[in-house]
């Protein structure tokens, strides 16, 4: 496979992931904010106050982790090590988002801090899951070409 | 609570930086390996694996008994195998 074809394939995979998973998962928040803006001025607390972003972040990380776990290593130790590292990082992010979600529900006074944290964790999980998806695609290309790093 | 939030910021920042570096390095290596393969394949196609393989073929034949049937057999095997792996060799001359 030529390098340009490989790059095109990866770009398409990345774009589909960004459009239909990352941006698509924010659609309910956009619709909700549009609906609320008809009646009053909308704040972040109104949209993200219930910890919805934590749930979305958890889902993104879980989906990318599932993709990572589906990689066929074919005795490629390097791909295997990187995959294990990425899965471990995904689990860490999932633990953080889950605990933060529980904090959001249990401690309403800390909502300002938690909303900032929700934005950060959403950015982290979106970025990290995109990297994981790209890595999965490369691993598949390497396996299909019979190349071991 | 604040300690936990700080811990999350620190750990996730490290995860982002490390994973970005790993993915970038992997991408560069994949690109390098694929480019090497492409240039090697182009070289074989342009110069003709024919030259290389025919050299081997004639060396083999010259070092052994000059048997026309053997030559034909080896040549047939070579042509078929090279067609099978996708190389398009020019038909060589047996005049040597």
C-alpha cells in the first residue's frame, strides 16, 4: 500500500470518528442549549451541570478501548506493549470520569470546579480516543502488510 | 476534593503528552517502513528483477552442467514464480 493511500485511509477513519462519535455525542447538549436559549440566557451550569460530559467521556474512552482490544498482534511485541499501555491509560481516564460523575451528583457546591474538570476530561478523552483509533488503524495496516516494527 | 482534581489534571496531562509522542513516533516509523518498501519495489520494477534473477540463473547454469532441458525447466519455474509474485520480467534470451 502506498503511503498516500495509507494516509488517506487514516484521515478518513479519523474524520469519521471525530464527526460521528466526538461531535455527534455533543448533539444533545447543543439541542438542549438551543432550546434553553429560547427562554433565558444559558450558562454552562445549565447544560453540563448534571455531569453529562463525564458520561460522554467515559463512553468515548470505552469505545476506543474496545477497538484497541480488538487488534490482532500477530506476535508483534511492540504493538502489543503500546496497546496494553493505551488500554491502561483508557482505564485510568474512565476511573477519573466515573469518580468525577459521582462527585458531581453528590456535591452540588463544587459544581463550578467540576464543570471545568468535565471540559478538561472531555477534551482528554476525545483526544486520547482519537489517538487510539488512529493507532488501531496503523496496527491493522501493519498487520495487513506483514510489517513488524 | 481539590487534591483529587489536581491529581486528575496532572495524570491526564501526562497521558496526553506520552500518547501523542508514542503515536507520532509510530506514524513516522510506519511511514519510513512503507516508503522503503515502495522504493525497493520501484527499483525492482524499473531495473528489472530480470537482470538480477537472470544473472543468478545464468551463474547457476554455467556453474553446473549445461543442459538445455535443465535451463528451460529453471527458466519456466522462474517465469512462473515471478508472474505469481507480481513481477513482470522481460523475456530473457538464452544466448549466453
